[in-house]
């Protein structure tokens, strides 16, 4: 069973059709790269998958459970949407760390807020919080920032901030980790450190959807690639086949810029 299924997703902003008939599946442990020009609908698709935008048509399933069905209002209730977002971790282009919190506090904040809803939280608050802190510290160590746990975002480089954002997304143990052009806000010399972390996650078989403009990275790290243009999927398939031997003329034109 695929971990993620998208069926016939459409999104309109007024009379503008941003996504049309988008369908794909993603197996557990695979990485999917979504490529295409600016304005092709890549980020909107990611936002629809994470319920930051509501599709006008289509269905989204995770682990066989229907999380969204445009024809079923029950799947669009705000409380249900908040719960369903926990299936996804999202790393934004611009880090979005809280400036008043340390790196460790940014990583653990959401987990601590959710922990308050656990039965018996008040009587076990210290132990629960200590456990979340230990897990957060382990994640910072995993991304090479164990010695920056007490640093605030302004004390970190852009690459370090983005790595903290990745740890924050991992902290809630999502089924699918999503990246929205995670290196686009970074200087070229900082891009490599973030890509190395994502490459390591791929080697660990973390299920990921990555919107990226790094073609060589998509070819080498992703299992599958989707090329989008003007809101539709023009071509999809194994990463090396799509990027090195594209079948569609529009895909060839797009990739020729990166030759």
C-alpha cells in the first residue's frame, strides 16, 4: 500500500487554474522530487498535501486513510485538518524559526504543546518534557548541531537554521517529510550542508516529497521525479530516467537550462 496517494487534485484561485488533475502515489521509504519552472504549481501542490490550501477537487490518502475528499465536508473540518497535518512535516524556504526560542526549544515546542493533551500529563509533566528534550537533542546531533542547542536563530547561519527547521519537522515523527525548495534562501556555500542532511535522510529511507531546483540532487537522491508545467504533470517516472532521458519535449526544454 502506498504511504501517500493523490487523486485528481485541482486548485483554482478565482478563474486561474493552478493545479489540474494531479495524481500520483508514493511508496514508504521513497523520495519524490517535484521539479518545474516558477509558477508551475509545485508549491501549491505541496501546500494542498499539507492542508495549508484546500483543493477544489480530488482526494488525498495516507496509509490508506482518506484525509481529504473534496466531496466530503467531514474531511474539511478544522479540527480534523489540524490532526491530519501531523502526518506531514513541512520545511519551508525561509526557515520560519521562532526568534525568541533556542534551537532546541524550536525543535521541541510543538511536541510539548501536543503533550499537554496526553492523559496524566500534569502528574508526569517533568518526565514527559525531559523525554521530549532528549529526543530533540538527539535530532540536533543527527543533523550535526548538537553544540548549537542553546543558540538562538540569529546566532546561526542560514544553513544551520534550515537544519534546525528539518529537525523540528522530524520531531513529530511524520509519515511524510516535505521540503519546499529548502535551499532557495541560502547562499551557494551553505546549500551543500542542507543537501547533505536530506541525502542522509534519503539513505535512511525517510519518506519525502521535495520541491527543488537542484537537478543533480533530484537525480541522485530521489526515487521518483514529477515534472510540472502550468499546473499539470507533464512527465513522471524514475528520477534518472526523467532527468537524463526525458520523453516529453517540454521536459527536455526545461532540463536543457541545467545542462
